């Protein structure tokens, strides 16, 4: 896989599909969050503690759609441009997933049984062909 002069090779164009998938997933996620935000009270306490557990839209299919969308973007750029520099940056960004267990622990503490039931029924990322 590589560029032929100034033009990408055929396989490089698969990166564009990944970028598109990431964009669609991100748009769906943001639309879902905007719809949920409309149901929140006018005054929401300042802080990082969530006030509502979102279980609709992409959150009904995976617990971390924003991470999945971002990964699609980065992988798409790597494949489209065939760039080892971008691949190295992606590895650094992917290493930041250490925060996911902390986020899930905070959600479990905040929402208790509701979050544990959600976690048991919804996979962390999109899965194809098998039930979680």
C-alpha cells in the first residue's frame, strides 16, 4: 500500500471509507447528545459528573462511540496517506484509552445498577456477528 507519485494507490482509498465512517458515527453521536441536552434542566451543575446516562442512538450499540469515531478518523488518515508519522501519533492517542476504565468506574459510582445493567448489555465498541 502506498502512493504512486502524487496519487494514492487503490488500497489507500479505503482510508476515505474509514474517515467517512468516523464522520457519520461522530455526527450521530453529537446529534444524540444534542437531543439529550434538550431534556436537561436549564441550570445544570458545573462539573464532570454526568447528570444522565445516555442509552440511545449509538450509545445503544456501543458504550464509547466517540472513541470509535476518532479511531476511524485516525486509521483512515493512516491508510489514506500511508503515513508512518500519523501512525505514530495514532499510537500515542490510542494509549490515552487508559482513561476508559476510570470513566466507567465513575459512571458505575454515579448510576449504580442502571449503569451495570447497561454495561452488561452493550459492548464497549461496535461488534459484528456476535452478541455481547
